[in-house]
C-alpha cells in the first residue's frame, strides 16, 4: 500500500511539475528546510553556550539565538559525524545519508586506484600525469578542495567574467580534475566523484527549488545524483583565496568589511585570522538572507524561496584551531570542559548573531512557521583539552613518513615527493602501492608506535577495517590501513594551530545536532545517532520518501528518532 501511495504521489508530481504543490497542511507543515553546518561545533559547545558558564560572558548564555531555537527543538546530544571526520565526508554524509564506504568519500584529499592524474598540476601540487583511454589506471591522489580552482588566489576562484565574490561551478578547472580511463579519460567532477545521490537531487527532481553555499567550488559535490542541475542556486566563494576588502559587506555584529579587518595577518587565506574569517562567512550569511527574500544569492534577481537551502560556517572552526602569531592571539579552549578562549567566544557570538538574523528574516517574511531549521556540523575538532595537544612531527614522525621511507606509498601520497603529499591530520589514511604489503607496513608502524614515533592509538587493517569499510582489494577508494593516534596527537609541526579534525576521537565526531520548528515540543534525545540521518529526516520533513536516497536503501540509514512531521508535536 505504501509503495502505491508513493507511486501515486510521483504521478501527481509529474502532472503538476512539483511534488510540493500537493502538500497537505493537515499532515505536513514543513515547506522549507534551512540546513546549517557550524563546522567544528561540538555538542558540549551548545550546552555551554546555551546555558552559560560562570567564567565566560559574565555567566550569561553566549548563543541566545540558538538556545531560543532549542525551546522548540529536538537536541541530539550524542550525534556523531562520519569517520573519517573530514569536511568532505562529513558534508557528504549529511546530504546523502551515506557512510564513506558507500559514498567513496574519505577525505578532500584522498586516493583512488581506478583513476589517473589530472591533465594539469593542481594549485596545491597534485602533479599532472598520463591517462590512456581504456587502459589500466595507475591510481592517483584525488583532490576536491581549492586546488582545482582556475585561480585559487581569487575569491571568485578565477571564474571567467565573474564578479569579485562569485564563481561557483565556473571556477572549477576541468584540467585539474583526476581522470577516469574507463570513460575516455574524462575529468571526474565533484558531483560525479560521490557514489550516492543527495537530497538536493531528490528535492530538485520532485520540483523543489534548491540552494547551497559552501567554502570551495569543489563542494558542488552536493549535486551528486543528477549533477549541476540539482542546484538552482550555488554559492562558493573560495575560502583559501587572498583576503581582500569587501565593499558593502557588514557582519551581523555590525562590523564593516569594506577594508581588510586584520591587515597584519597572513592574507593568503581567510582562515588565517579570527577577524577576517567573519567577513568571509558574512558573504554566505548575505546569500541566505537574500534567498529567504526569494532572490538569488547575490540579491540581483528574483527567484523563489528555496525548498532546501543552507550554508556552512567556518568561524568556529578557525576559532578553535588558530594560533595567530601576528597579534599574539590564541584561540581554542581553556580546559577540558570546553571553556572558550576570548577569540573563540567571539566566533560563537558571530555565528549566533548570524542565525538570529536568519530567524528574524524568516519571521518578517512569514516563513518561520513553515521552515525546519537544522543546525549541525560536518566535523568537530580535537582536542578540546589544550593540555592534550601534541604536534607529533616536532618530536616524532608520521605513519605516511615511515611507509614512504620504506617504499610502500604511491608517489602522489608520499612524503618524499614535492607534490600534494599524504592524507594525515589527527588520523592517517594509508593507501599502499600494493595491498600485499599491508602486514609488513603494520609491523613498521607498531614498531614505531611510541611518543617519538607516531603516537599510535589504534591501527585498522584487514578484518578490523573491512568491518566498516569495503575490502581495499575490491574497492579502489578504501585505504589499506587507517591509523588513529592517541587523543590530541596531530601529525603536524605547525605553530599556527592547536586542534584538527578528520579523526575518530570523541572531540572529532560528537557534534551539535538540533532540529527546530515552532510546532515541536522541546526534547533532549540521548540516543546515539549519526549526522547521516539528517538526509532522510529532511526528505521526510518535506513529505518525500527517504528511500529515494541511494544510501538509505543500501545502508538502512534511518530517520532521526523522536520526530513526527505529520502533526504538531506541541
């Protein structure tokens, strides 16, 4: 009977041009979903900022807007991101419902045995190489970040004819994309790299209007499924571009960005400054406000209010990680309970003011009651406790370094080359030249597991790896070995950061997850859930079948518990 109803709904959708035109307000009141990723924000951060801390902000809550949303919200305090917890698989999980094993997305810089190198060396040094149509692939590092931009030094990514801030899909240089010899050496675009369809594809195909804003043009990967047409509006100013003044841009905290706020910082990326990152994020805040008003992201053209739209914030992530030596300011936390430093506190306040602006505009436009607001994070950040931070490469080494020296690592992933290098942060993903060298590699790692070695926590290989990931001898994307170091160990010698993400630790993976609607009854849900469950939950909220997602059908990803969209929960 259920299948018959779904089929009937699809027939009606085809006849009317929109499945959403058939919504019955007596059953489903959600017409729009605003999806927000506050990258780096932990569950404990929300607890602290909503309730206040005695030694912070004079004891007053420092995220009152988000706290207000929780008063008609479901707060999932045991929500976990993807593993690995890098931004790329983290976002992919949220919008597809799939794990890295299914989507094939492990990191923004990873490796694939069935692709060949790009035709042109990327901006970050992934070397160009040969590709012969129909021939056996040689394997290559895969890059889906700023390095595939036409010009990553520019905020618009170098898109031809683009305005100062606007590039998007046109910013991607196809010659810098890895190639697929089985498809005539065609470049593999971001949305093609992801092996699962997204909520944007499902919603667009059902007649909804879709929009997304993120930090790289590469994050057009959210269009996986039907490709670029899945995004009616996409905005992706390049975060790792040179910092410039932004005339006419004022932060939600009323600070002008017309000139560079922090001119003494390293101006080669917006992430190098606590102040400049707020101006960067404000560009995307402006896009959301324009979309709430039924305009495109620049506010230059009338469109419609998106059915699904949203953005990521980078301010909190920068506030957690950065040590800004130019002005002797250190971000991060002061202790293990998550007391924020002054710099991090300011980033929380900025994000909260931005969300307050969204809520105010939704109310002004009469859209608040029909909009589901979802606040989560692609990843957390580790370690919260500053006493646990260990920059491992200052006194020790890394797994990729050891195995590169042993000759086991492909050239594009090796630490001995001059290219883009290995996939290591507070996790190490290791693809070998030959999977038959796995046990020999593991022995080297275990023999060098101490503090002056790799700071080893756990090694996953063989059955311990294939329990949650595909067999690396079968799936060209799966690492042969995954190393998780001791908590706080980061494979870096940088003096500009004190936290990182990508790993499996609690601080990496336990993030805020809040669903808010004026018709919800507030609840704190302690059942362990995954951010991958956001995708099917959004489809159900909009009256669409979650099983339209490939990952839901393949992996059984469930709708989040405790939510009922068919009637008022109050």
